[in-house]
């Protein structure tokens, strides 16, 4: 019964359309094409407009998966751009300056030891490494002109040390170099001597184990002065020379490697005589933020 009623309704609709079209044809003769077109559009177009409007609303209300993915990708890109923009240029560091390490006998051994920013400490060590660009800086050493290994530094560090000493002298600050490059074997001898004199607990706070000394990098230099009897001790930090170094060394690419208030970070005692070359850019950032080299690497972003 329902099906028959539906068929009758459909037939009635068809008949109505025919009647309307005949009437429209008759009116065409009297009124012209433009008026009939507008009239027929008004008559039949309302339902089509409603249907199209409904489809548009559905499209707006239910975005496709592709649209959602595109929006998500756009948001992620914006987040990445914002993240990069939030990191200042001086804290963006190329990957080549980070330690590349390999676990050897339980130690994290640095595989790119020529890196000027190599982080050498009680966590990261050198293997069998000796810099191939060691040169003797033209500065006064406590042992005079003797030809020994600790009179050498890597070339760039040696050149900047010469500038530092010359400018210090211009300020009537007279410095003396104590010790530069040290081999693995020499550091081993130093630690054994320290242990025999003071015991292992005190020795490891003052002398790095072989392979874990910055001196092996050829980038570290111990400095003192005649006013301090050429000693490397805590008192050097209170001298005119020690204060000048702490205030100005960064301008030449050197940092005070083991500050007094950062013992927990570096795991070494305060050493006002020990300076490490890292280059002027990194040294300026470290000085500005009162960081150690460890803290520097915790704050820079790899690019």
C-alpha cells in the first residue's frame, strides 16, 4: 500500500511538471525568454539551493582527514619555527662541536678529539690522542726555554695566548705560563705522584685521571705569576694577575675552567690558574651567563 502511494505521488509530480512546462511555453510567447528563465529558476531552484546549502554546511562542519592532517602539519611547522626562533643565535651550535663518543672498557671515549669544544671531564675521556698541530707560543714559561711537551699548545690556542699575554703586559700585568699540553703517560705519572702524597680521594679532586685531562687536548694552559712565586694555588685567584685573567680571558677565547662556585658541576676543586681555550664566541657566551663548559652544552641547541 505504501509503495503504491509512493508511485502515485511520483506520477502526480510528473504531471504537475508537464502542466507547468506547458504553461511556461505559453507565457514564452507573451513575455519573452528572460522572464520565463527567471520564473522557472525561482520555481525549481529553491530546493536545489537548499540541498547545495546543506552540503556546504556539512562540508564546513565535518572537515576531511586530509584537511585535519594539513592543519596538524601546519601547526607542527609553526611550532618548529617558533622553537628555533626562541633559541638565540649564540646558543645554536653545529653538531660537529658536540662529543661523538664510543663506549670502550666502560668509558665514553671521544671519537672527534680535534674538536675545539671537546668536553673532557670525569664522564668523557680521550683515547690514544695527540694533537697534530702543537706549536710553542711565544710567551714566558716558568722553565725557560727547555724543550719539553708542556711548552706546547694547539696552534689556534697558542696564537690567542700570545695576544692575551701581550695585552696583559700592556696593562702592567705580567703572566707566566706553567703547563700546556700533557700526554696520557705524563698525566698518569702526575696522578700516581699525587695519590702517593695525598691519598686517592684528595688526588682525584685535583688531578684528572689519564685520558680525562684537558691538558691532553692541547687547549688548556696553567698560568701563574712572579708575584705568586709561580705557584698554581688558590691564592693566585686573589692576585692582580689572577683577577685580570678571570675578567679578560674570554676576550681571547679562554675560560676559567673550574670556578670556585661550580665544584659540584665540574667535580674539580677551584683552580684559578687553569684556563681552557674554546674560541671567542663560546667563551663570550660562557662568561656572559656565568656558566661552565658543562652548563654551556646543557643550554646550546644542536643544529
